[in-house]
C-alpha cells in the first residue's frame, strides 16, 4: 500500500488529549436531534440560553453594536479589549467591592477566559480543584491541557456549599488553583460569606489562584446577595469572571471578561502569561465590545423582569419536586438551574436517555457534571415558560411512575 493509501484508510486521528474532553450538555443534544428528526417535538430543559425562551436582548445594546459597525469599528480591537469597555468593567469591579485590581481583559465569553487562564497556569500533571458537580467547561479545558481536574464535592446536605474538609484533603504539591462557581451551575446555589472567607484563607495558605466564575451574579431569585470572593480577599490572587452572555442576554455575541486582583508580586507572573496568550489570539469581536459600557451603565430593568419570571418558574419547579415521589431538590436561589436528586434503581444517563426517547423531555444527567458516587441527579434549566415546564414535569412524573412503580 502506498503512503497515501494508508493515510486514507486510517484517517486523520484526533489527538490523545481530546480523548478525555467531555461535554454532556451538548453531547446529549445529538440524541435529541435524532429524535427530533423522527418528527417529535422536544421539550428542551437542557441548555442555558435565555434567548431560546421569552427573554430579549436590551435594545440599547443592539443599537450600540449597530452604531459601532456603521462607524467603521470593524477592524481588529486591542488584544486586552476596547479601552472604554475596560474602564466600565473596572468600575463594575469597584461596585462589586473588588480592590487591588491588577488587570482587566475581555475574552470571547467566559469560556475563552477560562481556557486562556488555565493555559497560562497549568503544566501537564498539575491539578486544579474543580467542583463536583461541575460546569463541564473546566474539566474539558484541563483534559485538553493534560492537567487533572481534582474534584471536590459540593455538599447537598448543606445547601450544596463546597465541602471544605474535602477541599483540604485534596490539596497537594501539584494543585495550582481552585474553581468556585457562584451562583452555581448546576445547583443554583449562592455561597455564604463565611464559606467564601474560608476558601480564601485556604488559597492564601496554599498559594492557590482562585478562579471565581461569577457569570450569574446578577441573576438572583430571592433577597440573598451574591458576594464576590475577591471583595473579601484583596491580597489573594483571584481572577473573577463575568460577561454579557447571561445577565445581558447575548450569549451568541461571545463577550466575557476577567478581573485579576491580588497582590502584584503574587499574581504578576501568571498575568504576564495570560497577556501573552491574549496578544497571540489578536482580539475578540470588536463591534460587540461597544455594548459593554451601555450594558453595565445603562438601564438594568430587564434584570428585575428576568428575576420575576424565573422566580415563578423556580417555584413551579420546587412544587413539582416536593410532590413527586423519588425526587428531592435543594431550593435554587440564583441562576436558572435546578439539580434534583432522584432515587432510582439505574444510572442517571439511562434515565435521561429513556426520558428523552419516551417522553421527549431533554434534561442532562447528573453524572455529566460529576456527583457523589452512588447518587443520581439530573439538571433542569427552568428558563422555559410555565406552560412548557408544567408539561415537562408532568411527563417526568408519568415516566417515573411507569418505569419504577
Ligand atoms: N461559566 C458558567 C458557570 C456557565 O454556566 C457558562 C455557560 O453556561 C459559562 C461559564 C460560559 O459563559 P460564556 O457564554 O460567557 O462563555
């Protein structure tokens, strides 16, 4: 066989690194597409995109981007981001109580920011403390980098707060950082001041970077305030992530940012690495950055409207969970996710696939996020309108009654 023929037979192989990249949220969508092609209407309780439901982008943000395009802001942007947007983010950092800010940079969503920061931080064999359950981006990026997720448990019996004792025993010589998602995806929980102070102290003692993913900090459903961990520990190296995707209803624009704070000698060397990577990838979308300042400084009324809708949907979700045998649910107070525990005699991936095949309701299996061994969960996105949610919940109840009783 010639060399060309051999290449054709074996194909171009994907790298070993991507073998461990998993993203359950999107992976399940493949099965859903198959079922939709068979003519079934799917009830989508799986993807956290508010724009797929009755939420709309604030018009003044669209106007700002349109104007930027017409004004010829269509070239490359500065690598760290548009200066007026960076200024607005610095002001936002101040409103969040974050001091000792060493750098602010704009990325293609929080997703790119996480990718760049982890790339600048870890070498193969290093590990990063990631929550279990987790938002799967973190373990996917770490897998790509040949680093290890070092999962610490969130404690369902204590309102899904991080299990501090579990974190302590997992820190080792190769641990570089701890990821905190607050408000949390997939549990919808908001962390207490005390917990945040304790995590900051651990990071201080063990020389860890804190990666604070606060993309949902403006989506709160009750009176509970969200506290930025960086506001409690100005000395500790922390990158706080935020963005337009969720609070400002433009996930497709891909605009996020990182606020790096902490004592300069401690965070400086890592930041040099981040800046290098930011320059190497040139910049993110230029026109969309013109929406950052109007978003952060303009009318915020859509946030209250969003919270009012989500509160009703959360309450409906709680009511369903309370009334349904085999289901228990810690009340979500932030973001738009619920992570009910299900007492079933099979694994939760089988549960969600069969639910999809039989009732056409799409949720994501708890095992796709990581969970305590022996427990089963699934994640609900309660963004859809009440009518859709009610139909989906009835279908889940029927499915469970038919399958397990
Ligand atoms: N972080 C968390 C916790 C998320 O839930 C999501 C999206 O669902 C992201 C980051 C990604 O955000 P972005 O659209 O800014 O990349």
